C-alpha cells in the first residue's frame, strides 16, 4: 500500500500544500456562509440575534464532541490504513459512525427536553426563551445529520483526500445560505418560518451533506462495512476511538473557556475594550485560517506514516509545518502591522475602540506563529495517539501562561499589559512546543511504532 499511497512517498512540502489548500478554501467558505446565516437572522431583529447568540456555548459543546470523535477516528484510521488493513479500516469507520449517531442523538434528546431550564439558568430573558426553543428544538433533533458528515469527512481526510470533504461542507454551506431567506422570510407558496426557518435551512443542508458523505464513504472510499464482526470487536473499536476523542474534545473546549475568563479580566477595563477584543478576535481567526487547515491535515499524515512504519517522515512533516508556520505568520504579522488602523476602522467609528483594536493588531499577530506551533504539535500528537500530551500543551498555553500573564499585565499596565501578557504567553508556549518537537517527538514516534 505504501507504494500506491502518496502520503507515504511523495515530497512532504508539496503534499502538505496540496492537502492544505482545499482545506483552507473549505474553512473560508464555511465561515463565510456562517456570517450569511447570522446576517439573515439579524434581519429578524435584535431579539432573534440575541436568542441565537445564547445558543453558541451549547452548540459549541456539541460540535466539540463531534470534532473530538472525528479526531479520534482520523488518528486510529490513519494507522490502520497505513498498515494496509482496509477491511479493518472499513469496520472501524462504520462502528465510529454508529457510536457518533448513538451519542449525539442521545445528547440531542436530552438537550431538547431541557431547553427551558438550561437557557433560563444561562440568563436568557423570558422573551427570548420561546425564540431559543423554536430554534434549538429543531437543532437538537437534527444535529445527528451534522455529526455523521463531520465524522465521515474526518475518515475521508484520513485517506489523504482533503478536497472532497471541503467541497461537501462548502456546498452544504451554500445550500444553507440559499435556503435561509426563503424559509426565514417566505416566498410565494413557502410560508415565513422566522427563526425556525433558519434552523430548518441548516438541517436541510446537513441532510444533504450526510447523504453525500455516506455515498462517498460507501462507493468510492469503501469504508463502510456492517458485517463480519460482533459486538466485542465493536466495543474494542469504540474504546480505541474514545481514548483519543475524549481528550481531543476537551482540548477543543479549552479555548472558549479561557476566552470567557479572559473577558472577565477585560471587563474591568470597560465596554469599549470588550467590543474591541470581540472585533480583534474575529480578525485573529481569519489570520489563522491557513494554520487551522494545515493542522487538520497534519494528523492524518502523521498517523498514516506511523502506520506504514515511517516515523522519520512523520517527524519531518511536523518540523516542516512548524518552520512554514513561523515564516507565513511572520509575513502576516508585518502586513497586519501596516494595516492595523485601517482594519480597526472597519469595525467601529469610536476612537477608543479603534485605538484598542489597532493596538491589539500591532502586537498580538507577532505571536501567531508561536501559537501555530502549539496547534501543529497538538494535531501531530493526536496523529501519534498521544492526545493527553496534546491536552496538556493546550492547558499550559491557556491556563498556566496566557490567563495569569494577562491578569498580571492588567494589574500592572492596564490594557497594554493584557496584550503584552498574551503575546508573551504565546511566544513561551510556542518555544516549548518547538523544543518538544525537536527533542521528544522522535522517541514518541518510535514508542508508538513499537505498539503497532
């Protein structure tokens, strides 16, 4: 299999670029259509937009679990495919999709039954609860339609194909964007469903993505197989995936938790600072898109090559990705430094907010390369089936370094101290990640290889 699979023999820089570009396009498309969705809901009024905003922590929790399952499958599946065990890979994929369906459907039912008490506890006003109920009841009951293609696409990426999953999710986002105005506001014989229409449009787009993803897994990738094993093997597959999925899901949840705590630090500096941070963090997510894409393709690359008995190639890919991250994000930082104030004026016309955004963009992007090193190491560690070390690095960056340094900076120097503390935290975490990659990844790869 190694000779036939470019993941095992093609030049690493070229291959990573070929895998990363489609993922980048897919992520951009998904973000764009998410903004379109928010735009149409915003046209319903402030209450509708506030209601959907209240749902973000809950939807993030569920999608983090789904992404964790996808990460777990991708890591284990990559090793299995790297060993040339295609039938075993098909059984593993099928069992993980069944596990995903059971977990997410069960979570959806529990969520649907607890909408009122949960969102009341979160502080939603009574006027918003009914709007939240209308939206979340549909979302909860149909979220398995999202879970299946997300995990299925992770399986396809584990084969080395990043173009097809990106296309599936991008087209799904396009369908959602086209259905939003039709179902929210109505047209001709189609009634106006309001906020329910947004949830229905999303569910239809998920259904389309699920059907396409399952067809690809069945017909092209041949990764769906429901016969030839019993529940004992199925339980074993579930255990292997969950050993990676649970820490990966927790890692996904670290950032929103740390963000909530960081907002508490910033809140003492005034509403304008909170507004500025919200705008600047959106710019930050755009500036890190390429790194998000690169980290998502690194895990299957590493896992496949470990499965194929090529640990040196897995380590080389990580170091090549890290060096590229420093070069790429360094260039981005210089560009943003020059354009910081014009970018800031796009988000506000208040001088205080503009100054706060501009100061953020003058300083923080110079730490994005280091931040990307942590992202890339975490992804590679998942591919090596070492998710607890990945979780540890994420926790160190956010809770040992970033939050304490931001708090100390705020106490000593105000807003600029917060920004300086965040930059120092990212630089320190990045240095630790790079040292770990240079000194310990090779030995870790060798240990994982011995366990195959």
